[in-house]
């Protein structure tokens, strides 16, 4: 089934944590890293997040730089990439940043029977795929059908794990910050039930003056 090219972006500490055990969206990115993320967002057709990241952090997912937005428009693209949420249960407030920051196309994937008529009336595109949980293979195939060629995934760890497990990730871009959060309960890049055994091929490494390292890997598809 055709699907978009999928790039997974993560900011992690040296001990591999993507947040503290409190799970309140701890700051990991540096100023320069936030610019890198903005450039990545500006290069894709859509940005996807999982339910807990969507509801707990209510991310804007828009391109911050006016210049990058203008360049997208000059290329014939919308000002911002589409925002994509994956959730079993939608609990978005009508004034949430995810819904109101834009302009941007908003796409939500939910299991069958879990749509939201009010959001649909507001112009949010809601697709019901899967039974108890969202069928991510079907969701990506739907994204390809509606014109999304390049997708950036911005976590969290559970969504990352499922996409990696299903062989739906092409590339991983990782900012490693000079921090250690520690704690077995702090989330990591790929949190999920079971285990993964994936091989990566490094494509580039950048070391930055702010102490961060950017690692880029291609995922070896089995
Ligand atoms: N540093 C970073 O780069 C970064 C980026 C993003 C997030 N984070 C951190 O990651 C943490 C949140 O991650 P998380 O793992 O708790 O949650 P998550 O990956 O954001 O969301 C996972 C949830 O999505 C829903 N879902 C529905 N269908 C699914 C499917 N097929 N596969 C996977 N998920 C599906 C499920 O919740 P429902 O059953 O409720 O639908 C699932 O629990 C936070 O601490 C946040 O700060 C870090």
C-alpha cells in the first residue's frame, strides 16, 4: 500500500529519555534545535503526534519562522504542514492550540465509531480506521491518498514504537541534548509493549557548540 515517506524526529537526553518521569513535556531542545525542528516542519506535508502528546501538551505544530512559511507558499505549499493526531478518544477543547493555531489542515485518526461530529463541522478531517486502536498502516495509506507525501512524526514514545514495529518509519532524526534525566519511569524514544530489534544505518552526525549532537539514521527495512 502506498504511504508517505516517514521521518521520526526526537529530542532526547544522553540517557535516552524524551521527558522526565513527570511527563510534563520537559525542555530538551536548545535554541538551535528548535530552529532545526522548524526547518524540518517546513520541509514536510504533515506532522503527526500521538494522543497523549496531543492532549497533554496541546502542541501548535506550526512553522514558527515567517521566512520558512513564505518559502513554503512560494513553492506552492500551504503556509503550514497539515497537523495529524492519532487518538482512541478525542478530548480536545475547542480553544486548543492544536485546533486553533494556523492556518493549517487538521486531520485526526480515530478507531471506528469514535469520530466527533462537532470537530467535523469545524472542518477537521476525521478518519475512522481500526477497531480498538487506530490502524496506523491504514492511516498512513489514507494520508498518501489525500496528498501527504512526506510525514514528520513528533512522538511520543508509544506512537513511535508502533510505527517502528510496523515498519512504517524510513528515517530517524535525533537531537541528543547534554542532559541526563534518569529514572526507569521516564519515557524513551520507543515505548511500547514488547520489544523491537531494528537496525539503523547512520547517514550523518552533527556536533554543535551548544553541546548537542544531531544524529540521522535510515531504518533498514527487513
Ligand atoms: N522529546 C521529544 O521528542 C518528545 C516528542 C513528543 C512527545 N514527547 C513526550 O512523550 C510523552 C508522551 O508519549 P506517550 O508514549 O505517553 O504517548 P503518545 O505516543 O503521544 O500517544 C500514544 C497514545 O496514542 C493513542 N493511540 C491510538 N492508536 C494508537 C496506535 N495504533 N499506536 C500507538 N498509539 C495509539 C493511544 O492513546 P489513546 O488510547 O488515549 O488514544 C496511545 O496511548 C510525553 O512525556 C511527551 O512529553 C517527547
